C-alpha cells in the first residue's frame, strides 16, 4: 500500500510497472487517472490546496477501508497539490484484487471518498487572471451513499 | 489554548491561515460565536455553517462537538479532491 501527496508530476508507467504483480492472489488490476479538465474554455490551471497535517491520515483511513472491504492485495493513491496545468494528471489510484469486480469497485470507492472526505480544495485559474474556488457538488456527497 | 486553522475561501475571507486562541468555548459552535463577535470578517466567513466543515485534531467532526482536549480546530468548505 502506498500513499503519496506530492507537488511533482507522477510517472504513470513507472508507478504501474510492478504494481500488484508477481503474486498468486492477484487476478485483477484497475487504475484510474484524473486529468485537469477545462469545461469553460477559459481555464489555464487548477490549484490544489490541502491540510498537510490531516491529508495523509484521511487518505490512509479511506485506503484501509478499501483494502479490508475488497481484500486488496495492493493499493496505490497519488494526489498532487499546488498548481497543475489543464491537461495534466492530477491524481491516480490503483487497486489489485483477486477478482475484477473487487478491483473496479474498490477503485470507485477510493475515488468517491477522495473527492469528498480527503482535505483537498480546488481553485480554478483562468486566462484573464481570475480565480474561483470549485464548489462541492451534491452528487459527490450522494455518491458516498452507495457504499 | 487552541490552534485554529482555516483553508480555501474560509482562509481568504478571514485573512488568516492560522491563529492561536485562549478560549473557554465548550463546543465548536461556541467557538464560532466567539470568533464572529470579534470581527465582521469571521461573521462573513461563518455566515452559513451548513456550508462549512470542521475537523478536530485532524479528524472530521461537527459543530456540536465539545472542545475539551482539542489542540487544533480546522474550518474549511466541503472538500473537493479527486
């Protein structure tokens, strides 16, 4: 299990190279990568603020729950902070499980919880120099109920 | 003594990232009332606490929670990770 909160970009291929492999109890690996998207056509970057004293602990709690619930063989969460350009990766999760359904479900669970239970806040930067905090969506909170 | 930390627009609205306060507030809600009485910037930031979240000693909590034994209180908007 590995959790990393970092400013630097991550190398997806290098992260996945040995993940969950070389063991007899893993039959499925799923990964998700989040990319900074621009819906307005005006955005240049997304800035991620976080609560350093709390972030890793909050993520560890979410990871522990996923590992227990889906009996994961391995689990990886990387979340970037600071200013990230449109089109660049912002975060990734990977899960390794005995079966495909567990690996997919655990990855979705991680994403749903990272969205609204890990202390990150997004601020959009636009080409004109304006900034705006991204508001949490009711749908994000609703997504937690299915678990 | 309790450390209070603010994040995102709460930090911007109050104009502070961190402060230390000597308080007799029994609950988070009491602390919020005490802060709001100090300066209009706090009243603006805490105008609608349903739009805010609170963490006590880095664990999510709520506004009715007691402050006994709490070293750090954090106020922030709903989180937007992922």
